[in-house]
C-alpha cells in the first residue's frame, strides 16, 4: 500500500485532467441537482438591500468584467438585473471593461424582452469608458459629462429615463459586477467613500476574500462571491434551476475530487519522506 | 442559414481547439490562441472609438450646434503623443502623455487609498470592539488582534524578536488562514469557469449535432 | 529638459487631483473635472498604442521568420476583421461585430481561463503539502472554505457553512485588512514619490 502511494505521486497530469473533467461532466449529464441553501451570507444582505429600495429607484449596474469570467458573473448579472426589473427600478448599465458593455447589453436586453421592459424607459446601457476610478470621480459631479451618449450613440437628452439624473447623488445604488481592477474597489473608493452612494457588488470568487473587509466597515451593502454568490441570488430571486444553481452540483463534486487529490498527494509525500525519497 | 446554430458551432470549435492543449501544445491551440489575441484587440479599438473617442472627444471638439472648441485639441494631442512611442525619433513625446496619466492617477490614488483602505479600515477595526454575546466579543478580539499582529508582521523597521517577534508570528498565523481562504476561493473560481464551458458544450452544442448532420431533431 | 516637462506635468496633474479632493470649489473643481475628462481620452490612446505594438510585433515576426511566425497572420486577420466589421456595421446588438464577439471572442476568452481549472488541480496534487503546522492551517482553512461554499458541505455537516461564514468574516477579514492597510500606505508613499518626481521609472528609466 505504501508503495502504491509513493508511486501515485508520479501520476501523469493528464490523468488528473481527465478526472477533473469527469467530475464536472458527470453531474451535468446526469442532471444532478444539489439544492442550494442560502445562509447568513453577504449575498442575502445584498438581496435584502435591493428588495427594500423604493420602487423606481435609479440603480447603476456596472458590468466590469469580460468573457474570461463570464461563467461566474453572467448568471449574477442576469439574476441581479431580473430582480431590479421585477422591483420596477430604473437600470443604468455602465462598463469599466470594454467587453462588459456587450455582455451587459445581452443580459439586459434578453431579460427586458421577457419581462416587458422598454429600453430608454426602464433600462439603458451607457456603455464603456476608459479611466476606471477617474471616470467614476467625474460621474460624482456629472454623469452626462462622462456619458454624453449611450453605447449605441443615442444622445443623453433623447433618453427619457435619464431626465432628472445629473450626478451620482441621483443614484440610489451602484452594483458593480467585477472581475478585478477597475471594478468594485474603484466604485467603493470613488462613488461610495467620496460621494456617499451605497455600493453593492458581485465578484469572481478569486477576489471575494479581499472584499470582505469592505463589508465589515459598511463600505459595501452586500457581496455576491463567485458562482456561490450567483446561486444564492438566483435562489433568493426565485429563479428555478438557473445556471448558477445548476452549476453548484458539479462544483460540489469537483471540490470533493480536488480535496481528494490534495489528501492523496500528501499521503504520497509523507510516505515518500518516510521511505527516504525526496 | 441558421446563424444561431452556426454561432454555437463556432463557439464549440474554438472551445475544443483550446482544450486540445490539455493533451499537448498543437497547431489548433496556437491558431485559436493567436486569433483570440487579434480579435480581442480589434474589439478594444472599436469600443474605444465608438464609446470614448466619438462621444467624449470628437463631439466636444466639434459640438452638435456647430463651431470648434479648440481646448479639446489638448487631450487629442496628448493621446497622439502616446502613439509617439512607436516612432523612435519622437518617442520622448510619449513621456508627456505618461506624465499626465501617472500624475492624475497618483493624485487620485494617494487620497482615496488613504481614505478607503487605511483610515476606514482602522476605524472599522476599532468600532468592531463592541459589547454583545461572549462569541461576538471573542470574534471582535480575534479581528483586532489579527489586524494588529498582521500589521506588525509587515513592519520591518524593528527586528522581529521578543514581544514583536511573538506578535509577528501571530500575524503570520492569521495571514495563513486568510491565504487558505483565498486558495479555497481560487479553486472555486477556476472550476466555475470550467463548469461554464462544459455546460455550453453539453447543453448548447451537443443537441445541435443531429440537426447539423441532417438527422432531424 | 527631456524630463523636466513630463515631471512638471505629473506634478501639476497630481496636485490638481489632490486639491480637487480637499477643496471641491473653483478653480480646482473646474481644473479637476477637465483633467478627469481629458484623462479618459489620453488613456484610450494606450489602447491604440497596444494595438499598434501588436501589429508591429507580428509583422516583424513574419519578416524575420521568427518562431511560430506562421500564426502571426491569424492574429492580424482577426484584428482586421473585427476592425472592418466594427467600422462598417457598428457595435449594436445582432450586428456582425457583436455576432463575432458573442460567438467567438467570448467562448475563446472563457475557455482560455477555464484551462486554469486543470492546472490548479494538478498543482494542488503536486505542491499543496501539510509540511508544517502553518501549512496545515492554510490547508484546513482552504478545505473549510471549499466545503462551506458548496451545498454538499451542508449535507456533510450543517455547521460547515456557518464556520465558513465566521472564517470569512473574522480571521480572513483580519488578514486581508492587514495586507490592505499595508498596501494602502505603500500606494500613498509611491504616489507622493511620483508627484514630487522622486520616482521616475515610469518615464522609461531615462535620467
């Protein structure tokens, strides 16, 4: 047995690749559903905050990501936008990442069609701007100066829902869906701490631990961390079998497989050390 | 032609080409890798033109009500200076543009990082020491001791010996727990991306194969 | 002289932003707002610089027949196709530019990064060792998070998600905050050095 564990340390990496692929593929093909439970997570705080906003609030959803993190953030975007539409809030899309402008457009337009929401009345996609934090600071004094037209070059004056909106002070909540920098941190620093606008957010699982610091200080009203955050929001909004909730089953199995790898790798390491090998 | 199905097949083809790298490096992977770089760059340029240069520069330079606002030549010229880096004879001009970018960023970051990531964090740590249940008080203490000892670990102006050394050791312990959490979340993130692609291949692409092969369905 | 003007610009821009923060009134409000708007335009110049550099690198690669030069035309064609389609049809939803983005660029980007799942698993198997008590603590923390983040964790023991929430809210926050405060002080110091011309490496190392 000890010999087996010593040898397994030299396992071809392609075998590991294959096992990981199977850990993901089998739960998807077998439609395995493990129900997602939402505990006392920051995702619940985020949902509660959006839910308690007065109807017709102006909410900026900033799509600060690109396709590389789409599987995590797109389900989040869809769940958040759906919730905002259902609560009859006005959704103003922006993007600090160029590719976020197109991904946000698809999330908003698809949901708007199914929920009967009208572009320029209930939602608008203002598109992408360079500058990150600098751009947000300028929005603090004039959003129109940053976005004189929307993503499709429709002038600000021709968009009815933007009437009466001048600066960030007219925005009741900013939700940044962020894959890194610029993203949530820029919104917290500029819109939140400088202009006092409530900031919520969704982020990739990689950046979630860092952002917990902003939750304890109330610099953020809530946070959706990775696919789990997206699944929580889908569950709270009432989306049955949304992409994130469905993703939780392969995620569960794959986590177990990786933990098993780590344990076997350690047994192999210690048995080699005991046997005198490196 | 069914553009939707063609789009799915294009997506599946590039996905499979990229995954072929898992076996070993090969021409299919390299082809798609190079294509990705080129198409992404093209996307960035087009969005910069349509979403930044036209609305934020050109339409300020030539306002809709006619006329010409010469002050907007300044950022245009500075943006051109940025490109001067490509021409060795005038490459020095790009420093002017860099100076503006770096100066603006530094001025903004200096005050906001201090406000949001230093002062607000110190305040949050102090306020966390609150009365409540035994568990809440214990948690508050862990937070305060964790932050202070973590900071001591990063303080290199004093040798990590004696009391400072013991505090710094406690700091490493807290940092290890935090890094462990980060590692756990990183594993989750990478797997989520894989789940997304596998779901696409299994649920979007596979069902279109019979239709593409003319088998009905 | 080659450095004096860029350093003067850095100093002026930096001071305008600082004064605009502390005194958000005229003339600093006016200066700050204009600088912010100009910044967006100048920063977009970097995107064009990057693209020009990409073209330059690949054309050079083809000219000199460097390693893997055969793939350089693929990059150039990809770039040119997106540019032409974008300029002719625009970026609106459903147009050819958007179609290629959603059906090619998006899958390529998503797949490229999903490859990391395999490598992170392989690395965890080969390198994640509980070789001392601190490494074991790191490992335990990672395990708790990995179980607490997925529903199967609660199925194993219903206290696991609660423990994960506490770990994230308290020890994780403490560790991350220590790093954050330290990094913030670094940003403040570096920014001051840049504004006052002590740090000049961003100007290309010229003296």
